[in-house]
DNA sequence: CGAAAGGCTCTTTTT
DNA sequence: GAGCCTTTCG
């Protein structure tokens, strides 16, 4: 059987090009996944390359799993020794095995963002600065940016050109020291330390080079410099490097992804073969054309000639609603209509948004309508307090040096060990040059009075120590599941949790975590724990997306990359939302916002809806946003529903669905108050009185949806936007 | 030491 | 609006 049968000539060319560097530029829907999967299958089956010699890097774990399934199907069998996963997952494996030579102990733990932040704040304080003065968030991204460019603290300090950079450099230095003391690595370190391992140990590198004779990297437009360096290092022996990507879908520059990687690949590898995949199999002509117009508005890009043989299809529907609640109602109502008319199944539909905060209103509407939906990890399961608590206990068992985890659980449930005590413990440990955990065991050993604790407090600390010793001993003998149960009970956590607000519900989350642990039950004790913790640290939200469930998908535009749905709704098509206001003053960021919108539109197969709300609440207060500039990038002849979208009175109403009659009582979050009787039309210049803001002058009054949006400049209270029916403005005689 | 209350900032996107 | 931090009191 010809393994490449069914590929078009371009795709075939890409799959067959196995000697030397290859750059595949793949437009959306061009069968990229198909190509890279067939390419690996071709290597194994036709070229007789052992899976052992192949490394394939994907963007998410989910993509890796899918590729594995498809591969097994193609080569009809398992591919055991194939290295397949994200950069991060692959680096973890390398470091567990060979990190020792650069001082990375195999039992290291991986710090997520929250752990990182906690350690970073500590670092800022410890080098003598105030976390309130130097935003930890900003320092964190500065450090992350440095790490993504292979800059270590010493280099950073040497190159610091301002006081602020000096501060960042010193924090960076301290932060790395603390990470080291905790035997912990953050996400950036996983990559960076691997590069260091290779550059400092050529013999280790050459072992990996000899093993990985074929290298393939997907989503190359979203790799950073460190990742590119890794590719260069590992692929340095054979130069059989295949990278796949699409510059128009680069949306992770904020995570230090560097578009230059894909642009300079040809320069770094002049002999590279370049293959363009331009035929789209996913979308209708209309959608593809809409997307092409949209992305053409970006100046920094290479023109591509996307085309499709698919039918013309329907025009994009642009809809304006009044509030974000109406927006959500419209979406759910429209989906229900499509399903009723047999035009789509629930599972065909996805609702995409710029920010996670937008998912809430949508979710409420779906609940209200009783329409099944799946939210792509909006809740971030692994970030929940109770889940992180248990994970912290388990991490501490694997690696007692883990300072962040120790501090997290030492007093949860409450054991009467407070801030004062912990500060003393920390100082004492530091003065002896040992970890805090080691300091705990010292308490019982030293003579009375040598430890800075009263016998009463000392007792509490040593009690905690014995508890940990007990579970650590157990961890060497028992499987993960037994250990898990021991931790939740023996530490008193279960009892504690059940007394907390929402205790039952949160305990259910622990049980869900236990279900995850179940998968590792048969591994030998220490290994089961390590693999479980690694999985927990590196999951991504889309990993949990289950395609077999027939329900609407709610997902961020970023998460949607690489996915496809017959019907796509993009909501929040507004200035300030998409494009996000943070990108207003930076043209490069603005172009990235446009690419994000492009990614959204190109996910769609048959139908696209671009929806916006006239007013939307943001952090408690209400905002009025104008239509997204991206709507202007789409020519009018490609849009239907324009009668709805300029918001003329009466027309807007058509787009607004009413709540269903049933099941509205328990969710009355957005029930509007009964409108006050109109006091008469207001016009610019009128003097008015408001019960709270006092006297003011009308700046503007606009008719909206049968009501009036009034902007008033109040004496003292400033300028406010008010809705006349709610605000009870009293018109004064001037 | 810990619970409760109030004030303050803020995440846009995530391996 | 929520979550975080600080303050206050028992």
C-alpha cells in the first residue's frame, strides 16, 4: 500500500522530502497535520528508519496524542521508541536522565506560574526591594524574556543599562538561587537548562544527535529562541530538520515566540527545501476570502495564494447586540436554531473569544438555555486551591527541598504554624546553610534553646516533620493511589476541606485528581509519583478537550489554534476586546491581534459569525466599545446581516433573542430593573440632576435600542455614561 | 495565631 | 468583580 496515497502533489512533496532541512509553509486547513503524520509514517515504513531515531515536536500534548493515534493507524502498530511531545515534555525527559552533570537532580519539581510568582516575590524581598514598588508581574516577564533569549543572570547584570534592569538582574539572580535550593525548574528553565546541558557537554549532545537523526517541529512560527537553539543543537548532526508553520498564525509573541525563527530558517539552512501548502480543504470560498482580506491588512507579511475547491458557501454574518448578555443569548439562540433546522450539530459549533473573562456570560446563557457546552478548562482545574494543595504535598514527598510546596502545606490544614514561626524557620535554615525541611529535622537534634522556637512551637514543627517522614516512607513502598489516599487522610486534609465553604464540591475535585492518579497506579512507587507530577505540571487546557462529546465548544482564540469547527462564532468583535486595548499603541502587537482574528475565522468550515455588543461590563464597570477595526478589513460584499449591525434603533432588536420562558428564576444575574418612566428627551447642553452624582451638564445623548445613552459631565463626580431609563436623571431648568 | 473585614489592584493570551 | 493583601480584633 502506498502510504502517501491520498496526498496532493505538494503535500506529497513535503512528506517525501526527508534528507536535509525542510521548511513547510502551511496555510490554514491545508492538511498540515496529515502531512506531518504521513511524513513520519513514510520515514518508518518506506525508508525503514527506526522510530527510535525520530523526534517529533508538537505544540500541545493533545496534538502529540492525536499524532500517535493516527500514526498507529498508518503503520498498523505501536511506535514505542518514537520521541513525540512538546518541547517542554521532551526536555523534562532529557533532564531527568542527564541533568545531573549540570547539577539538576533527577527528582526536580516543575514550578508553574503561581509557584514562580510566590518564589519571585520572596526573591524581590530578599534582595532588599519592595514587591509593591517593582511589580512582580513585570519582573517575571522580564526574566522570562531573558531566559527565552538564553541570557543568564550574570549576562543580564553585565548588560543592564538602567537602574530598573539592575534591579531585575539582581532579582533574577536571587530567583535562580532559590529555584536551585528548591531543586525546582520553571517552564523556561526546562528548555534553557537543556540547552546549557548540551552546550556544556558535547559528549552528551552528540549522543542525542546520533539518536535523533530525523527532527520535525510543528507550529514553528510560535517557537522562541531557546527552542530554535535546541533544534539546532539536536539536529546539528544530520541536519534532517523539518519545520512546519505559518507566519500568519503566529500569536504567541507575548510568550517570547520569535517570528524570526521561521523567517531566518532559510538563511540558517541555505540548502533547505521549501514547500508551500496553499490548497485549503477546510473552508468555503467565502470564508477563505474573508480571512484573506482580513490578514492582507497586515503590512509585515508575505503574500500567500490560498485557494480552495470547496463550494462558495454563505457569507459571514456580522451581528451587533446591546449588551454582552444579549450577545450570549444571540449565540445560544442561533446555535439552537441551526441544530433545529438540521444545519449543524452542537459539536460542530464553537464560540471563540479574546479573554477568558468573556466565557462567564456565555456559560450562564448556555446553562439558562439548557444547551450542552464544553468549556476548555476555563476553571483551570490544576490551578484550584485544593488541587494545588494536594499536589504540593505530593511534590514535597518527591522532593523535600521544594520550598514553595513546604510553605504552602505546612499550615494547611491549620497546625498553629504562623508567619512569625515560618520567618524564624527560614532565617535559622539560612544561617545554617540548609534547606527549611532539613532545618525541621534539626530541631529535635540540637540542644534546648539553640533553635529559635519555644518548646510548644518546636513541637508543632516536629509533628509536621514526622507526618512528612511517615508519608515519604510510604511513598517508597506503596503505589501512587495508596499514597494519594494516605496523603488526603493522614494529613487531615480531607476533614479540613469538608469544614470549608463549598467543601463537598472541592472534595469532589480532589476525587477527580485521584482519577487522574489512577492512570499511574501500576507503575513502581517512585516512578508513578514522578510521572504523575510531571503530567500535572505540563498539561495544557486543550488537552482535556473531548471531541466525542456532542456539545458546543467555548474556547479562547489562542486555544483554538490548530482546531477546526464547521460553525464558528467570534464574540467581542470590539475595539478594546479584539483588538485588545493593550495592543493599541504598538503596531506589531496590533498585527498579532489581527492574526488572532485570522486564526479564529480560519477555524471555520461552513459558517462564521462575527458578533459584538454595544456595551459590555469590564471589571465591574460598564464600557461602550466601537466595532472592531477588523470588521472594516472585510469588504461589505462578503458580509451578510449588515442590516443588524450598525445598531439603528429597531433593527438591533431583531438580533436580540429573548430568554426562554423556563428556568430563569435561579439565575437572575442580569434581570434588568424595570425602566423608569422617560422624563423627556435630553439634548446636549441640558442641565440635569442625579441622585448620587449631583448636578451636571449633558455632553451627548444617543438613541439606543429604544433608550437613551446619555453622557453627563458632573460637577465634582466627573464624566459619566448613563442609561436614561436606569439613571433617573432629572432635567433642570437652565 | 487566625478569622473577618475592608481596601486595593488587576491577567490578555499559556507550555 | 474577584482575588489578593493588609489590618484589626478575639
